[in-house]
C-alpha cells in the first residue's frame, strides 16, 4: 500500500466516523424530542384529571356528571381520581351517583365493587334507622 492510499483510507475512516457520529446525534435528538413530547402529554393528562376532580365537586349536577363521564372515558389512566370518585359516590343526586359509579368501574375496577357494597350497606342502615324512628 502506498502512502497516499494509506492517507486516503484514513480520511475515509474519519469521514465515516463523522457520519456515524452525526447519525447518532440525530437519533439522540429524536429520542429526546419524543421524551419531551411524552412528558408534555402526561402533564396535559394530569392537569385534565385535576380539573375533572375539581368538577366532581361543582355546584351544578350536570358538571359533576360530565366530569364523571370524562373520567370514565379515560379509564385506568385516571386512576388518580379514585378517591374523588369515592367521595362523589355520596352525592345527593342519584343521577350523579350513577355516573360516578360507572366511572369508578372503569377507572379503578378493583375498588368499584367494595365501594358499591359499602354504599348499599350504608343506605340500608339509614333506611332501617329511619324506619325504626317511627
């Protein structure tokens, strides 16, 4: 191998290395952009859930029902709303309770049955107390 061929092969190796490094940087940037996008989406979902939790306490029954329906549609992604849904099961409006129960079933299926059982037991206890008062 002559000296010029040796230099040429060294130059080609440097060019190949630079090309590989450039491709690796582009791939790393792409992954970083995707991660940033995922974090932004997660933040939007968390903010949406927080707003829906607040809406479960709205003075308007229609707003409470809409919040429950939106949480139901989110499914287990809205699991952080489980406590608020449990509290909303005590709403005085039956249509709200029905919507909240449907939401809890989708958001946290393992919690749905025991909460429903407690609610039914509590309502039975109240009826018995009311009946015995007369």
